[in-house]
């Protein structure tokens, strides 16, 4: 059934969506015709992420548990809270720890901000791991999706590195010794272990230089990388035919 | 490549070459295969679900952040080593392995192998179609299967400082599960389901169960001096 598009604004929603400014941004109103619904995707940025139509089975919760989307959502929450935290943080000793105490007792909603970032980070590592397990058991890594699986492994490593570099920043006992335990493993790498550790820490021990390096990695380099790889990862999901829905029925014949 | 049907010529003039607009090949695109199935519009059906998912995870994490405080201990002190000094939870599986193997093996070679193994999974040509492991050639497979299980058991029993139980017990449990369809004559029900699993499935399952076992032991059951502790009696370190 085709509904006529009202020419004059009838609700506040119409007033909001039927003007040149709104249309210049999203090009389409919140129209309920399928033509405009497809154009909402087709003529917008969303085409990079989503096809115009999706298989009903692909958007069912039990198909993917939305684990990839939830990982991306957590990353979004982490970027937002992370930027706010950067306003209150100095990557130097002992200022970093004082800033933690400020966040705890002085900054408005500081504990909430830090808690959200902390639990969000743990949640993201867990969600990314679960996403990988789900994709494996579905067999979704097979051609033509094999390179997207590799990008997923890269994203997993980046997620763990992000979480790990962030672990040092509070500069408390937990942070210091947690990172010391991890970086001591770098010593075991044959031939270049020591120089690798020196490069990572800016010294032979976890100290002020290490804090600054981890800060730059955590706030600049790794986020840029993960967003870049994530964009390609999500784009390829669409290019490879969307969410994997199981083996095609073996009817064939139209080869 | 055996004689391609079409050659697209390379040339500096992008307006002249290639001259044809489109070449339709008999290549199968995944999206085309399922064209007959019911479909819905992405806007609003999928994007609304995404928005709801974003709201739900934000709400869940916000509630967590309201009621549970992130840990903050005293200021870092290089002179005062806590006992035990633990890495974040996702590294505790590796730290637990450190208890059995020298750092070169547990901290470099094994995690490196895991990453490489994960990357090559889809390029590993053997059984990309994920055929059931016991489908054919059972006698030869049984031989290799037992050589592999006994070999791995020997490695994890005798090459480490202590027998690596978190790897061995999942290995034996999964080997046992794999044997059920090999010895049973049933081809239906859960035995049939087990029989339909591929080798890749079993190896990944072992990796998964062993990682979880190592991580849980490292997180909850290890205390001062990396000795076993009982979390509900001694607390979590």
C-alpha cells in the first residue's frame, strides 16, 4: 500500500524531518515506503556497512548473539569515556596516581566515569573472545570470509594490547606489577627480547618513560589502528554476503 | 590460472581501457545464493535492533559502573613486590603456563603458535569443508589419532616442571568424546552429532577448554608463591 507523503507538516516528527537542513544530512525522511527505506541506506553512508535488505535469519538474536555489534558498541563507549578521562589525566609519576585519587574523590561523577571505562574494557575483551568462538563454531571463517577472520584475529590482538596498555595508566600497585609480570616475558624472546622490552618501556624497568609510552600507545596509536581495521572488518562483512547463514543448500545447477 | 576467458588490458588511458563496461562471470556471490529466502529492509529492522543493542549494553555497563568500583590500590612501589604479582585476567592463562614451562615456551612460543594457528585456520586446506572426522578411512585415522593423543600426553606429562593437568585433562576428555562415535554403531542422536564434527572442531574445542581451565586456575586458584588456594576459603588473590 502506498501512503501519500504529507505535504504540510502534521506531527512534530514531520516538522523535524521535512526541511532542507535535515534532508541535506540524511537525504531521506523517516519515510515508511520501502523505496525510501532502501534509499535511506543506499544514498547514505550506511551502504558501507549494511546492504539495503537483509535476510531475516541474519538478524535473529540467536544467530550471532550480536556479539560483534556489542563489541563495537563497547569500543564506542570506551572511546567516549576514554576521551573524558583524558581531560583529567597526566601521564607522569606520581601525577598519574594523584589524578586517579582526584577522579575518585574530587571530579564530578569521576568514579562512574572510571568504573565505566574499566568494566567496559573487561567486557570488550570478553565480547571479542566470545565473538571469535561463535564465528569459529558457525564455520564462518571459511571462503570467502577467510581474510575477514584474519582481520578479526588482528582486532583481538589490538583489543588485548589496548586493554594491557591501559592497565598501567592508573600507576597503582596492581597496574605496576601486572605490567611488570607481562613485560618480563619479553625478556624470554630470543635475540631481540631485551631490545624489544627496551623499545616498549623506554628503559629496562617499568618507570616514567614506560608510562608515557603506554599512554601514547593507549590513547593515540592503538585506537587509530583498531578503528581503521574495524572499519575494513565491518565493510567486508557486507561485501562477503553478510552474516554467515550456514552452508548453501546443495541444489546448485546454475553454475 | 588456465587460459582466462577475458583479458582486461592495462593501459594509461583510463577513458579507453577497459572498453567494456561490465563482465559478468559465472562467479557465485554468497548474497545471490540465498535470494529466495525472506528478507526485510535494513532500515528500520536491522538498524533498530542495533540501536537497542547499543542501549542495552550501555545500560548494563552503566549499572555495573554504578554498583561496583574499579580497583585502585596504593601507589606503584617498585620496592614492594606483592605476592603473588598477577597480570590482568586475560593473561593469567599464560602466567599459569609459566608455572609449568620456562618463559621462552610459555610466554613466547606457545602464544605465538596460538596466534599463528588462529590466522591460518581458514587457509589450512585440509578439510576446509569440515567433513566429519570419522567419515571414512577409520582404521588409519584411529592409528594416527592414538599416536597424536599419546604423543601430546607424553609431552605435557614429562617435558614440563609439573604435569600440565589443565591441558591434559581436557585433552583426554575430548579424546574420549571423539572415540564415542568411532566405536559406537549408532549414527543418530548425540552420537551422530559427535560423529559429524570435524577435526578442526575438536582441536579448537581443546584449545578453548584448556584456555578457560588455565585462566580460571590462574585467576581464582593461585595464591602466594603461585601455590594452590581455595577461593571460597582463602579468598581470591
